[in-house]
C-alpha cells in the first residue's frame, strides 16, 4: 500500500483501528504543522522499503477521540501496529532509519 499523501479529516473509530490485521502505521498530525511537513521525506523513504504496510494518516486536534485514545501529545506521532497492537511509537521523526526499524518490527 502506498504512502498516504493527505491527512484524513474523518478518523476511524478506535475499535476499527484495533481490529486491523497485519502491519499498520498510523500517523497523527496536521497539514499545516511544520514538523509534520519535515517528516514527510523520511516517511516516503521508509515506505519505499515497506510498501506493503498500511498507512493511515489522521488529522489530529483538540478533542479528537482517536488521538486522545493513543495519548498523542506532539505531531507528528507515528504509531506502529501489528494486528491492532502497538509495537512501536515515534514522535517527530526526522530520519528514515528509525521509521524503517519500527516498520521491520511490524512487517
């Protein structure tokens, strides 16, 4: 599955995310966030190596239930899930290698 380019304004319910089979990267952020924009090249590099992983890109904000359920504090935050269970988490990644390493753990 390719890297998702745009943040989804509508988030899936947590129960749906928890039920996803296989490897999933959930990215929380906002399109106007400078840290989020700077992370995109590293994400693209990492997804080039792991194109089979699902990528869900969620526009987060105050009062958004999915982000609060994952206790998101800073953007971007990447949650790496395997069969709906959190395996790793990266906050404000700037380089592809830590992302690829987390992806290897869920692939």
